[in-house]
C-alpha cells in the first residue's frame, strides 16, 4: 500500500469520525451549551472550560517535565497537593 493510499484511508477515517452523531453532539454541547430534553445547562460566567484544561496541562508540563506519565495524570486530576 502506498503512502498516498494510507493517507487517504486515514483522512476518510477522520472524516467519518467528524461526521458521527456523537462527535457533533459533543461539539454542540461544548460550543453551544446545548442540552437534551430534560437536561439543564449551567453557565458559569468567566469560566472557559477549554482554556482552563489547557492551562492546567501547560502548567503541569512546565512545572515538572521530568515526571512520568502516570504522575502527570495524577497532577492533572488531583492537582499538585
């Protein structure tokens, strides 16, 4: 199989994922604060979940780049305490 064929297959797999109902629903929930019937959306002013998660990862990586991967996950979920 040539590199071009492999790349085409990979691109088609990504396209299939991006067109899936679960991906579209997830993006709508994140960006549009969409909810299913019976669910409530809680909006916290000044809180951007995406940037908060990114900043936590950035701080964890900058603070201790020599940590093992399990330790990085520990700090990601439980903080540095």
